[in-house]
């Protein structure tokens, strides 16, 4: 990996991504906390999460169509500069009446990021040699986890010590620094961008096809017992996760009595847990079946959340959030493997596309429901409900997936030993 970092272009791109992601996670940690302090409304706070998720439903499928026809380096620079200009609008939010600005800014910022990510992924292979690509992708994945660890701690500290304006300024500066680093990239002259005068029309056509592709993917899922059961189990789990995400800030402030600085620590612990869990599952995951990883991961995730809710103190929450990264990564990695192995290659795009769209829709729906109910029943009850939903999805996962996945594993093993 050190050889990959000696590649000047890659180092600049990696550092730009890390700086930008740290800024993102600073804001993600601070903004919900600030909105709830300002409004004292769980519904208005959960509206922020919905504004961040909705662009994933609307634009993820069409962004790549545009990006493939634009200069990717220029695209990334422009997007970072636009984000730098949009974020300071949050400084106008000083009262409940101005909270609508938060939703608009969050929606625009999230929409812009949907174009940045495919541009970065498409540009990377042109900057490194073929034998460095695996290492480069691994290091890119690493900087996301690093940002999840560093960003929330800084964001919480800035909010608690210097105030919300300092968080916004730091995030805007991170976008500017990222743009400057990307400007220093030297893209090989051999890299040509495809020029197509009908690109806009093709993007519109792609946008119109989102629901068509979703329905086509669902038809494939319906015909497969494994896929159908997997979608059901994970759909239930994601609904629970939406509840958890929507009311976590409310729970931290009202039931745990923590400050923005301490909330930043919790987010950092969650990021560190994801990094640790990913490393452990990569090393030890082969020792377990996919049914054990999926069902066990969901079950233990729910149990750990239940313990945290039952003992709502920081000294208990921090180690639990780190520990929760292991079962979390277990079911996420297992799910991706199940979808890959249970779907024929020609249909995988549609199945993963359908899963991504449905996931975003479930997150929006669960967030809206939880945000409305939190003001009526309290965050503690909803956090407990989210934990129980996780536990239920784990039990259901074992019942529905154990036998089909054993058959799938046998089929995969048989295919591996057959001579070519």
C-alpha cells in the first residue's frame, strides 16, 4: 500500500476525499443535535435525515449517466465548490422559523454528493496502475472509516465549545481544501471523456426507468426464495435502523443528558466499531455460515442496543457502540454476499438497484414514523422498539434463511470443484 501512496495523483485524491468526508461527518454529528436543541421536536429533527436520504432515491441511478459524459476531475472540483457555497446558508438558521433552510441545504448537499461519488470511482482507475487498483480501492474505503472516527469528535467538540457557526465554517473549509487538492491532479492525456450530445436526454430516460427497473428487480426477487426472504428480513431490520437513526439524538439529549461533545464521542465510537468489525469479519467471517452471520449479526445488534437503552450512561454506551460494529458488519457483509451468489450475473444490477431504492424508501418511511411518534411517546420507547425489531429480524432470518442458504452454499461449493 505504501507504493500506492507514492503515486502523487492517488495521494492527492485520497487526501481530498478524507478531508471532505471528515467535514461531512463533522456536520452529520453536529447538525441533528443543533436542530433538536433549537426546535425541541423529534419530527423536525428526523426531517433532516429524510432530506439527506431522499436524493439517494431520486438521483443515484441517473448521476452516473451524466458523470460518464463529463470531465470527472472538473466535475469533482465544481461539486466541492458548490458544496462550499451552499453549506454557509446554514448560518441563517437561528430560530425555529428558519429551520426549513436546513432541509433545503441538506437536500442540495446530499444531491451534489450523488454526483461526486461516481465521478471519484470512475476517475480512480485512470490515476493508478492496474496492479495498484485493489490497494487503491482498499485505501479509499479506509478513509471513509477514518472520517467516521475523526469527524464526529471534531464536530461535537466545535459545537460544544465554539458553537454551530464554527462547525459550518470548518465544513465549508474542508470542501475548499478538497477542491484545491483535486485541482493539483494531473489526469493522463490518454483519458478521454465520452462526448454525447444526447447525454441529457439519456439521463432523463434513465430517470424515467427507475421505477421500471425497480419493478423488474422485484420480479426477479419474487421468483427466488433466498432473495425474497433476504429482502423481507433486511427490510424489517432497516426499518428498525431508521427508527434508531431518527431518535438517537433525542435519546442522547433527553434520556442520557449528554452534550454535543459527548454525542461526538458516541459517533466516533460507532465509526471505530465499524472499522474494527470490518477487519474482524474479513479475517474470521469464513468460519461461519451466511445464515449465522446474518441472523446472529442482527440478533446481537438488537441485544447490544437493548443494553444501551436499559443503562443509558456514556461509560456503558461507548464500549457497546464499539462492540456493536462486529455484528453490524457481519450482517451487512453477509447480505451483500447472499445477493451476489443468489443472483445470476445478468440480473445483479437490477437486484442491487431494487434493494438500494427500497432501502432508501424504508429509511424515509421509518424516519418519518419515528420522528412523529417520538414527540408523543418519547425516544426511550422507540429506541427499545428499534432494538426489538432488530432481534425479531434476527430470529426471523434464522427461520427463513438457514435451510435455503445451506442449499446455496452446497451449490456454490459444487460449482467451485467442477472442472472448467
